[in-house]
């Protein structure tokens, strides 16, 4: 059984419950491009691409963690 990464879990939770803010943070940090049609899939794609620990830390910090 694979170990769960708490950062990935926290980001998944934030995407599920607060997707607009997560998308704004990802755009602000230039991890995703601005899109007229933001959707949670943009955030999940970023997370599925296995961002570095540092990048996840930056997003979580901006989200108030």
C-alpha cells in the first residue's frame, strides 16, 4: 500500500471544496495559464503532473496552510 502524501491530500481537498481560489493561486504563481473557462480539471491536471514539494508548499502557503 502506497503512503499517502499529506500535501497532495490537502491540495485535493482544497480543489474539491475551494476550486476558484486554488485556480487563482495556481494562475498567480504561473503554474497554469489563464483561461476564460477555468475548471477543476485544470487544477487536478496540475496536481496529477506531480508538482515538486516546493511548488506544493507555495500553493499551500498561499491558501493559508
